[in-house]
C-alpha cells in the first residue's frame, strides 16, 4: 500500500525536498550497531574454544568470581593466560590487564563473567594493539581508540547487556566517577549468550542485574532517541522480564525463567546501545563513582521513583509527549494491565519482593545528594530522558530512593 503523508498526498507525488521533509516528520533517522555475531541458546558457550581459535592464536581470558558453570567454556584452555577481574573495573585494573595481555602478545580476548568482567575485557581488547599507555581510559583525555584486538563476550549474569554494546564503564577513583570508553570498535566480535551459565547466580545478583536489564528495556522505550528496531527489543525484553524476573529470583534453577532473563538482558543491550538511556542511568553512573555499590543495585533502587517523577513531569509540562503512552504500554507489557498505575505498582511490589536496598543502605549520605544531582544533570545518559528534569525533581528522585 502506498504511504500517505498528511492531507492524503501520496509520497511519490511530492517534490524531492518535500519527500525528505515527510521522512523527517514521520521517522527519526537512526543507525544500528550490534556485535559481529550473536549466538543465543543452551550450551552455546561450548563453542568458545572453536570461536577463539578462529580469531587468533594467542588468547587471554578475563573472568571474575563466577559460578561453577561459568568455568566450563575455558576449561579446555588450561594454558591460556587468565586476567582476573574480581571487582568492577577501574583504571588501575584495566592498565594491569592491558600490560599482561601485551606481555602475552594476545591477539584475542575472551571475557567470561558479569557485565564488569565483559567491560574489562572490551577495554583490554581496545587497548592491546597500542604501544602507548591507554590514554583513552583517562577521564577528560579522549584519545581515539586504536584498532581493536577481537573480543569474545560470554555473560554469566543476566543484567548489563554489555555483550551487545559499544562501550565499557571504567571507574576512575581519582576523579570519583565512572566514565565510558565508547566507539564502534568496542563491540565484541562474537557474543555467546548461554542461559545455563546463569543458573548458579545468587538471588541478590539475580535481583539487581535483572532489574538493571528491565531498566535498560524501559528507558530506551521512552527515550527521545527510540526507533522502530529498539522499540521491538524493548517490548520483548519487558515482556520476558515481567514474566520471569520474580521466578528467576525465587528459583534460580528454573531454566525457562533464566532463559527469559538472559534474552531480556541481551535485548536491553541492543536497545540501550542504539536508543540511549535516561535518568536512572544518568544517576547510576555518577553514584557508582561516589559510593561502593554495584551498578545493578543502584539502578534497581532508583527505578520506581524515577518513573514516577518522569511521568508527573511529562503530564505537567509536555502532555503530548509520546513517552506518556509508552509508560502506559510498559505497564501492560509487565502486568497485562495498561497504564502507569499498573507499572508503578509492579515496580514497587517487585523491588520489595526482591529485597532491593535503598540508596542510604547502599552508602549514599544526605550531604552527597546535591553533588550527585549536579553531576547527573550533566551526564550523557540524561540526554535520552524523555523530559528535562528540574533540580528539585532530581533531588526528589534521590530522596525517594533512599
């Protein structure tokens, strides 16, 4: 059927300049980035040795404190140098890992673990080929990334979707922030997402990482930069999280629930990489550099209050914004009942049921709130939020999340 712009004038009847204007009015231009190859399914991680052999001859493996199942993929490569990543990566950890990888003359890097491990592996892969200190990891330097060493990502938690994104979050304790290394070369060459690797994930990690994945589906859905591709990823991810997050928390051995959450996490990575995020992650990046708390737990603590304040701000200052209808839709995707009340009730009930701690318990002091608001307001993630929030609204979110 022929597309019809306003007033029923056929698209093909428009002058070329009017055609371009019609396209801009009806569809926001977008690009799409994804890993070179994405494989999802039970036991697909067993392909790792073959995948690595196809990419290089001198691999190194990065891993953290992972469940027993997570050690299966590299069990056959006992002589492969290992780069431990026992905590969320900071500049010092990455520099040390880069030095070790260069000493091993690594030509492929595999990251097996949670989002922090995969971020570290991507950062190492992006720096390995260079001969200088990786200055692009330093806050404020912005040195271009070199051509990367191939990276293979094998997640063992269902949360960040880092296996799908073109950035790595690295802490800089000296500056009190977490900063992103960004660039197309940061995308893994191969992502192997095996839900069975998440079976041993403890309940608290399942809860925090699962709500992080859910947030990364919701924020792109209501983002200013949403597009038809990311909308599909966000909707499917929310649907699966609504069905399975509580089940995965209550019974970590349930393969169906773990599969839903692993897919939701990967979908969330595709969505956020191509439509940006919002105020939850605007705060989370800042708070991650101010308090010693996991990223997923911070996002989980912020989610309910951020949704509530965003919806109220939209109704008061921009009632025609399409994000309002999408917040309504999110309620239906999660609960089967359309509307913001259903969304907010589900988020409140779920965060309580999953034992999510507030920001006070995570370490945020009252005298840090103003600093966090100033830094969050200037963060890159805040650009995707569907409306500009006032200083008072930012402060309200933090106070309500404590």
